[in-house]
């Protein structure tokens, strides 16, 4: 297997340009209108490989430009073939979340604006009939979440005989979310002759197993070592007491005058509580998580993008696919249960070579989670005390991540079906210490 390794350097450091990669004029025009001048490292590798018909297995974290890496060459090849027929699709992109699916379609539409190709998206949580009607006209490139796609297939609203491309995006997350059976069912219905592109932030044993049955002589691309955070993101930890976190969050937003902040909460209830509290204090805030209707999720995200919502509080799953140009601040109100999610969370800032700022409010109860993150990222995070919010609790039993179903320790790897929305900070079981280093610095960002 051919393996190519590259670092996810800012695109301005790249030496090639899009003209050299084999894309035709309509796509080049769309790229220049979008303002992309140089391909990112993953685009440099993936575009020629996909154009030549090869399968791909790419380890690339968000923010590397991977979406254009697989979308552009597929659009190029689709533009040379016959248009899609009734209920037919020619390229299928599977993603774990609705937000990511919508985001990918947005990108596809921008890149394909000068091509005569039809693209669409289907996901659950919204009415199925309009989706059925749109599919009847035929779709060249369809982005979908697995459950709704299977529903549509079972209803006879979609046919797979003409599928030429399959993309599994954020495959590790799809397995984490328990989609493996849906994925295998979809695979069993697709034509055998097709091109397969698999993208995953990490390649754990279950992803490798999936890849073995799926990919034929793939080009393997490794853009950054797994679990490495982008160099452009400045990371800080502010130690504080658990119960004062909401207060500290609002203090930081106000004193630093942050205008666009993505906040991560471990639980749905926690996300609601913090969003409500901030709103009452006059900071426009919205929560986004799996219990919210699709309409509420879309509105919150849109408000966050257009600036009417200053603080978006999200759980891990809901936050997948949030891609906002130059998102300046990410705050971990709670540390994630799974250390790799830390990398995904802070990947929302510092995208495509921009500078970002990621802070974590860490209570003594989370010291084991913090250690797991530092082990996974192989980085020691700088701790800065905020005057007036110094922790009074320096030692505390760790958070029970089981939600009351028995002891669990923080994991520094992914691969099992941990549900990120489930943890509750109750039932302490064992002792650990967390003694923050005192520093004279305060955060001025
Ligand atoms: P992705 O990793 O696909 O989620 O892309 C991350 C961000 O980088 C998105 O906002 C893209 O619009 C942007 N992007 C992708 N490719 C390029 C490029 N070649 N030049 C500048 N920005 C890009």
C-alpha cells in the first residue's frame, strides 16, 4: 500500500496551484471565486489520486480542507459522465451528523456552480416527503446520514445501481455513534464496481477492519499524526471550581469582548442551562444538541454564523460539522469524556491555517480527564489562573462518566460506542489530586 505523509500546513505554504491538479475550467473558476489560491496538502494528494480512479484512505482532521479534497475530483469526474436518471444517484457521501451533511452540501454547491450537476442532501429530523420529491428528479451527488438514507431506500425513493463513488466522511465518528450496521447494509446494496474514499480523524482497529473489506489498493494519506492538535491553535487551561464555571465563562466573554464563541458542554442539560443563563445576562446565546429539533439547530447555527447569536453552546455530537470561517474562540466548559474529542473540539478554531484560541475551564474533578487529553495529544497544556476565580477545591474525586452505571475511567482512545451526551457529574468514587500551578498571567484575549 502506498502511504503519503504530509503536514497540514497553512495553504499559503503550498508550492503548487489548482491548475496543476487536473481540474477543468468550471471548477477552477469556482475556486478562484471562492478565494482559494493554493491547494492544501490533502488536496494536493487526494485530487490527482481520485481523478486517476484510485481508492483513498485518508487520516485527516477537520480544518485540513479534506472536503474539497474529495469533492472537487468527484465533481470533475461526474461532469464527464451521463446525468443521473429518475431516483438515481451517482456519488454518495455518508456523514455522521446532519450539520456535517448540510455543510458538505454547501461546499459542493459552491464548487459545482458552473457545472450542470444536481446535488442534494438527505438527513433525519425533517419531513421525508420533500426529500422523496427531490430525489425523483435524480441527483448526481447526494450527501446523506445513514439512517434516513436507508429509510428512503426501503421506501423505493432512491436507487443505487448507478453509484460510482462512495465517500465515508468522519468514519471513526460514524462507528462511535453506532452506525456500523447501517453502513454495512448500505454497502451491501451498492454496485461492486465503484470508487471508495474513506476519511477518518483516526484509524483505530475497527476502522481498519471496515477499510479492509471496502477499499481496493487504496492510496493512504496521513496529513497530521493522529490526535495532534493544529499548530495554529493556542490552548490554555483555566483551573476553577466546578460550580463557578458558568460565571467564569460569562466573565471571560465580557472582559475579553469575545464576539463569537463556541462553547462545549458535556451534557444536553448543561448546554441548555448555560445558554439560558447567558441569555438572561444579556449575552445572546443558543444551545445546540440532539434533543433540539432540526429547525432549532439550523436556526441556532445560522444565527451564530451571521453574528446574531454570540455564544453557541453545543454537545460534541451536535458540533460535528460546524465549520465557520475563522472561528476565533472555542471554550470547553467541561472536558470531554473521550480525549480524542478534545482534538475535534478545538479543531473548530484555527481552521485552514488561521489562528485560533481554545480554552478549557477545568475543575479538580476533571484532573484525570485533563491527563488523558495531555497523554493523547502529547502536549502539556498551559494553566493560567484568572484572578477572582482561583479554585478553592484543589482535590476532588473524579467525575463518574458512567451516568450511574458503574466506574469508568477517562479514555485516551476512541473506537467504542461511548455516547458523549450521557455523562453526569455525580457519584464520586475515588480520589485524585489536581493542584494547579499558580501563574501571574491573566488571559487578555
Ligand atoms: P474542511 O477541513 O474540509 O472542513 O475545510 C476547512 C476550511 O478550509 C473550510 O472553511 C474550507 O472552506 C477552507 N478551505 C478548504 N480548502 C481551502 C483552500 N485550498 N484554500 C483556502 N481555504 C480552504
